[in-house]
C-alpha cells in the first residue's frame, strides 16, 4: 500500500497537507508556486530538482485532482482535494514507525478499538494493517498487545484517519497468564 510518487510530488502534497491552504500571488507561475511549497533545504537533501520537473509535478497533481488551485482576490489558493488528502495520509502513514527500546520497561500496551465498519472501514483496515506490520499480538478481534511504547504513533494514526474517539490505549503493569505474550515478544519468562 505504499504511495508511488516522486519526491517533488510528495513534498508538495506534504506542504499543502500540513498548511491546509497555501496562498500566493496569482501572478506567480507554477514553478514559483511549487518552489514556495517545497522546503528551503529540498535541494540540499535530494538531487537538485529541475524547473520542468516541479512544473510537471504541479500539473500532474492538478490534472489528477490531488490539489485544487483557485484564484481569489488576486491570489492563488492551493489546497488538497479529498483524493489528495487520502494520498497525503498515505504518505504520512509510511513515515510513522515505532522505535523499539533495547530493554522492556515491564509494561504492556493494550490497544482497544471499536471503529465503526460502515463509516470508517478504510481507517479500520489501515490501523489493523499497521499494527500487524509492527508486530502487535492479537488478544481478541479488536484488542491488540504490544510490549513497547507506541502511544504517540497510535494517536497520530487515529488523528490522521479521524477515528480517535474509537481508539484507546491502556498501559498495564500486569496481564494474568502472559506467557504467550512473553514468548511472542521474546521476553524472559517470569
């Protein structure tokens, strides 16, 4: 489910997605508009982008309806469309990783969610996919266990997909009969 977009396209989507709406003078051609959207250190971190590539990325984003550009009061407003927000969320999701500590802190993280399937099916599937990728242990259908800190990453996914009210994380010091969990996470037995 990885997004297959070039770095320039990703940077433009991230800039607009984070800002919400980007406004520039209407006289600015596409390249200047894109340059305003790209981070200042973009050229240092990646191969030097060419003006044609930036313009092409902007045209393709607009043509594929990922961004909407409207003129208003002599200025251009650039914002993500519904389709663009999905791609933005996908790009953000790819960046979220959990750093596992070298030593277990003795606490279990219990992820409990009851995300409505009819209205948030995609968000539910994405959350399940990500927690499987991270190695969580399925205790029940919507109850998953993890042995390392993951609260902020789970909250971020919940916010990205607007399902925060349906997701809870419990930090527990003890789970009765946790041998199968200890085995799954390669932790020493009691």
